[in-house]
């Protein structure tokens, strides 16, 4: 069951990693993307589309696993999804720029 939990959290971990990298580099990537020649822009777009297709494929496989109506497999998908979300929230919280203010933008 531990193996299934790890497999089911794979899309969330990949999404977390991609979101984390994009969060850190989004401004410079946008500036570079605007200045890219057509060939580099096409390569960047192809890589981005390929990663999206990979993530979507994993998600559909997890849906098929859940649709087997095997309770243990279904629980493994749900628990893996929850763990993936927990890791995502933890990583994104660690990257906040200003931790001296609360989420309401009010000083402590």
C-alpha cells in the first residue's frame, strides 16, 4: 500500500516542483520569453505542453485506479492526493517573501 500511496502522490509532487520553480522564476521567464526567437519559444512551448500531457496522463491513470472500485486502491489514491496537497502547501508556504505580516496584510 505504501507503494501505491507514493505513486498516487506523483502528479502532485510534480506539480509542486513545477509550481515552485515557476514561482521563483516567473518574472525572468516572462521577460526572456518575450525576447526569445521563434525557435526557442517553440521549444519552450513544446516542453511545457509535454509536461502538461504527462501530468494529465498520470491523473487519468489514477482515475482508472479509483474506478476499479477496490477500496484499498481508492484509499491509496485519496491518501496520496492528500499527502501531495500537504507537501504542496508546505513548499509554497516556505517561499513566501514577507512572513512578518499575516494573511490579511495586517502588521503583527
